[in-house]
């Protein structure tokens, strides 16, 4: 059963803590992405990776970090430097990076709340 | 920077009605355009992907069109059902993917 999994579904963070959101895919896709979704706004790109051991900043990378050590995994760390981390985080993947015939598939999301 | 707009922000229709959702974008240099459905608190489900060289794509009761020159795409839903109630998002693929803010659709039984 191919797809993208994200864990946990809900996450609560205290001020000053770093937290890591998990994203795993078994679709054999080269490219993976992290987006943030806030009410009334479109999805905004945080980081993306088009190949293992390489990743690029998106529009709102400040306060976030990622790694891509394995093709199937792309974890996102929300650091204490992120001023307003409460949001819905979505992970996606596609066969390749930004190119023709490149359909994106999404995971179920993680809702992060700062207490 | 690419800007993607979806109008209306919300739409309510009676069951059985045909409807059209709109997506407009400012930069025509795109690779593709993708329509998604999102249910409350859930991830995005891909509905249709249109390549930049294509004019339309169909899947069941859904038909999406693309006019690059005018920067517009429409998603046509035929014979709407209560189960179609969700938020519909369009995303334009270029040097990255740019998303609209969505149209929230309610189909009234």
C-alpha cells in the first residue's frame, strides 16, 4: 500500500523546545517537500529536496531545518527560533523535482500547537 | 513571483447542480497545474494534473481546463453530491509549486 505517512498527527510544543516532524514515503519518489498551512493562506513552501543528501530553502525556511539521508525520509525540525510555529504541516512527494508531468502527493499532515 | 487566486472563497449549491471553480495565475511560464481536494483537518488529495501543453483533463464527473495565455484554469464538477463538500485547491508548478487559498464548497442535500 503505497503512500506518504506523517507522524505524529498532533504535536504540542512548549516555548523554547525543538520538535521533529516525521515524513516517510514508499512511492520511490526522488523529490520531497514540506509546506505550512495557516487559515486563510495558501500552502507555503518551507524546504524541498530533489535528491538524497540535497535540499533547498523555500519561501519561509527561517526557524526550520531538514535532512535527507534516505530517499524515503524527509524529517522537519521546528526550532525555537521559529516565532510562530502553530500551524498545520504537510509533507508531499513527487517523482522528480519541478518539471513537466510531475504530480504531487500529500501526507495526512501534522498539527503543531505551541503551548 | 507567481500569484495564484481562487474565486469565490466559498460556494454553496444544491445537490445535483453543475458548478465551476476558478483559478487564476499571474505568470504563464508553468510546467503544469494541479487540482486538489482537502477535507477538514486532512491532507490534500490529488484530483487532476494538467500539463502545460494540454488544454483539459477529465476524471469521472470532474473536468479541468487550462488556458495558459490568459492565466486561467477551471474545475467543472458535474451533478454535484453532498460528498463533494470540501475545499478545492489549485497549484501551479513552475520553479516551485504555488498554491491558491482554495474554494470551500458545500453541497446541500
